């Protein structure tokens, strides 16, 4: 029985590697239930996060310097 399972796994891996022997995989369409659409992060949000991180880093450096 283990030989049958081993052969089955080997055949499956071989088929997957060569791209033969199986049903074709349908392409993923944006917005399909398997992959929901996530809105892109706008440039304004990225700029605001960068400014906030810069202020936080500057605050840490100022506190360390002024001690």
C-alpha cells in the first residue's frame, strides 16, 4: 500500500512539474470570491505615514540628545 501512495504522489508531482495531466487552473479574476479586491493605498496616505514616522524618529533623537 505505501508503494501505491508513493507512486501516486510521484505521478502527481511529475504532472504538476510538466504542466500535464490535470484540469487547467482557471485564471483568478480580480473581485472574484477567491481573491477580493483591495483598494490601493493612495499617495496622500503614504506621504502622511512617512511624515509621521519622520516626526516620531526626530522626537526619539531629540529626547536622546537632550538627556
